[in-house]
C-alpha cells in the first residue's frame, strides 16, 4: 500500500517534517498517527473498502490524510478541483457514486448545493477531524483489495469530464519513476501550489514527495507573491507548475521591481501546456533558474522529462527523454512505427498507466492499442532519444489541406518581446476550411499592431501558418487547471464574427 512509505519514514525519521500548511506542521510520525486516526473515524462513519469518498476543498493537509487513509482502508478516493461549480461537482458525485463528500468552510455552500443527501453525506473537514478518538481505539486491519484507488476527473475542456482510474501499484510506480528521474531525496523541500484536485498536484507533486520522504509545503492556492516568498522562507528545492504560474511570478517580480533569492531551488519543472522559449529565457534571466520541461497526461505518467544527472542541454524544442521505465512508440496513421525524425502519434506505456475510464468501456478500449495508451499528441524522436511535440491530432488546424500546429504558431508569437501570452485556435472558413486566429495578452504598456505581429511571425513561419487575425485581450480565459481555455476563445470568436 502507498501509505507504507509514510509509515517507513515515520519509523526511520520520526521527527522529520512531512507536511507544512499555514501554521500547521506534521512530522512523519505525526502524519502516520493522523492517518490512523482518520481510518478509525472513517470506518466509524461507515466507510469500507467498497466506499468512494471525495474531497472538495482548497488545498490543505486533510486532503493528503484522506488520500492515505482511503489507501489503508482499500477504498476509492476522488479529489475534486476547488474551482468547480456546484453543478460540476454534482456530476462527479453522481457519476463516481460518492458516499461521503468532504469540504471546507469556504466551499460548504457549493458542496451543499451539489450534494444529494439521500446518496451522499456532506462532512466539513475541520469538524470531522476535530472529533476525538480514544487511545484504546485500534486501527482495524484491512485486507488489501484490488479496488480502484483513485478516480481523477479531467478538466472537461473538450466535453464531459472523463473519469480516469488508478490503482495503488500504479501510483507507487509512477512516483518511483519521478523520484528516480528528478533524484528526489529526504533532503528536498517541495512546494505544492498546484491544486490537489488534479493528478499533477496530488500525485506528481505531493504524493511523490512524501513517498521520497522529503518535506512538503502546501499552499492553499497559487498566488505569485506567496509562492516567491515561500521559496525564500523555506529554502524550497523543488517546484512544479504550469507555464501560467511562471509567467505570473515573472510579471509580479518585474512589475514591482523585486528580487528574490531562489538559489536553493535545484529543480523547477513545468508541465500542462507548452513552455515557450521566451518565457524560459526571461525567467532564467530574472531568477537565474532554468525551467525544465515535463510531460504527462492524466492517464499516463511520467512520460518525458529531464534527468537530473544529465548535464547535456536538451536541444531547442525538445520536451525531454523518456522517463524511467517508460516505453514509447511513434506511429503513422496506419499504426506503423516510424523512425527518428518522422512525425507521428505518440503511444506510451508508463509506470503509472490508467486501468481505464470509469463506466466507459468503449472509451477505454479506444484509448489503447496493444497495451499502449494513445496520447493524441503528434511528435517525433531524434537519434539521441530526445522527443519533440508538434501538436495534438484534434488541435491541428487544416487550412486548405495543409496542417498547422497551434503550438508552433504560439511559440513564434511569444518570441515577440511585446507578447506575454498567446493562444491560437482554428476557426471555420468557407474557402480554406479553417484559418488560424491568434489571441494574445500584451506586455504592460505595450500594444503591438496586427501588422507588426504578422510580420514577426513571417520571420519564422511559412506564410500559410501566419494567423489571419490577431486579437488583443486584457487577460486569457483559464480553465480549471490553469491552462488557457480554447473553447472560450472559440466562443468569443463566434460571438464577434457570426
């Protein structure tokens, strides 16, 4: 069981700090005791190996305690993103057959509106964990079962959220691969500002770090100032985020003319969306830190990244090498494997690979080919084992029969000094089928014209890839995971052009 790693650290290094959150600190021994206490409370409430519970809270320590307690019980845990609406939460509760929903004071009203009291009991975390247990209460011995441990819901950016299933062995194997690649040790301090309602924050960051025995500092939510200050205060060594986070931290420091001593950081990792070379370079120039690319999907992790022991700089545009114990195939449209330098769909078998989609056998079957997960990403590998992503099959814009990868056009736009964020979508066109349209956020005090941006793009892109329109926004619409929401951009375009 995944909780055994916490228990081993508690036995070997009992007073080492496991979790920090606000003013609360739990050592590994205290965390192990809190997990056992949660098991007693949960089972007294009627939770068993056949029960599914969910946590709908802002980031806090209790989410991790519930995660490990359900692992020990053998039940199923559903993390729910704190930014979801009541109707979105209600869908998850019904679809996952959740019997107990844990929430916090801030989200209680939303949770109440989402909960069907006949089928799901609502519990406030502070009240629940505030209950006393007696020293004579023993943690029941639970037989290990093969129940699904996690149900992770996708952001739903392309439709109804998919329910991704994970087992405990997959969680352990995925964490072990990351620990190996990033050389995480008990000497590390890892800051988690990603939402624990998603796999990136819950597993790739928090669970992975606790499996390695290092100190985990959890922030209630992401704020650029708070993260930068926490880096300095706690001498954080490892941080994972999405490009939007790094852009916001950079802008906060630049606009307020502030400097932060981030010399303790040895690994700063970006995933979730393409990281532009311009943002990477500006962040390095300001803070003296090289952001590393990391790639995974909700369904498979890890996939690509940079090995800590690899002193060679990755080639420009490369996402990294295959992570430990990962098997990759690049195939053409007929499913035939292609050689280095040839673009195709990336298929992967990773240490942590979903067992499938909950209540969706047809979707599960379509997602796999001969045991490999179909990522839907296009890319290629070079002769040195570095992988490059060029777009997603479903995101490809087809203009007059020619394929345009939005990520390539976005990279060109972001290389302009007056552009801080960019997103390219395909819009319908009677003549060409589709046309690329670019939305961008300008740097403070700047207002580049469409003509200037088009000319800038022509310097690195073929003419057919240059966007037909450039639309300036004060800010980008973001989805639940912090990624730019292209569905909203397309709706905005339709509203103004149809």
